[in-house]
């Protein structure tokens, strides 16, 4: 009878839960957290002393609306996304030291501080240019420095949208276009300069070659070349008469 009562008691106080892929389970026994996480699957536990807290360890995206300060003192309205995950082996630490509301209590708080520190070093126009990715990476790096030791992995920080004060967006767009045009003109000038240098070097080479050739044409060389030409003409089957004054041949045909 006693065994039957014990069995009924255990049956009534037993429960099970499912830990899915992308989660770990953390056992809480009499209020104390077991540091060893439970993997995906069916988990049985005793309800009187134990419960299972499921903690997501897959990549999670948090969207935050935030006002970024710029170097020139402007306030830029942004919508940003934070991609993070929890290390499975640190899930119990996160619950014990931070709590289940870790997204608001620490992820968002660290983001706001890091984003403000980083964006204050950049101009508003940088958020519309290639510097945008630099800003995102620097915010993610700063967050990783603060949250990595707490069991979080910051995978990326992304600027989803930016809203500049009225008129500023157009001014920045015009300035960027002017900078692009100036860069294009610098490229064209550099290309023309290189082409001019090429032509100058080519002309100097031709001039030097002509000088070398002229210096090498002595009277003796010219006479030798004339003799060779006479011989070639004499050997031609079409040549009948060669009249010369010793300087240049004169060919008389048939």
C-alpha cells in the first residue's frame, strides 16, 4: 500500500517538457540552477522541487529604434537590428546573473551605450556612404567586448533604416554627388597625365633612336650600303644598265 501511494505521488508530481532544436533546458532544483544544460528532446522532471527553463541559443534578432548622435551634433533617427545568440554552456549563468529579461536589461542597454559612443565619431553623411558598414562593425565589436564575457555572441549590428532631419538628406545627397564628380575628375586628370607621360617617353625614345641612327651613318657606311645596293640591282634579271656617279645608282630598264 505504501509503495502504491508513493507511486501515485510520483505520478502526480512528475511532468515532462520538450526542449526543441535551437534551445537548451536549464534545470532549477529548489531554486538553484544546474550549470549543465539539457539538450533538445523530451525531458522528465519532478514538479515539486524542479522546473525546466528553456533558453533559446539560436541566432535571435532584436530590433531597436534609436536616435544616434553624429559628430556635428545632429540627432539621426534609426531603426537597427542586433543579431545575437547565447552560448549553450553559459545559459545557466545568463539566467542566474541577469535573468530571463536579458534582452531589455542588458542587450538593449549595452547597444544604446555602444551605438552612441561609436556614432558620435562619425558625420551624418557617413551613415549614407561606405562608412555605414564601418559604423555597424564598430558597434558590434564594442558590444562583443562587453557581452562576450557574459555568455553572449554578437554576430552583427545592422542599420535597417535612417531618417535624417528635413532638408539634410538632400544636402548630403548633393554633397556625395559633388564628391563623386570630383573623384571622377581627379581620375580623368590622372589618366590624361599618364597618357601625356607615355607620349613624352615614346617621343624621347623615337628621337634617341633617330640620333643613334644618324650618328651611325658615316660616309663610309653610306658608301658600303650603296655598293650592296648596286650588287643587288646588278643581280636582278630585269636590270639592263646601271648609271652611277659613285654616290647613287641610276637604273635604266629594258
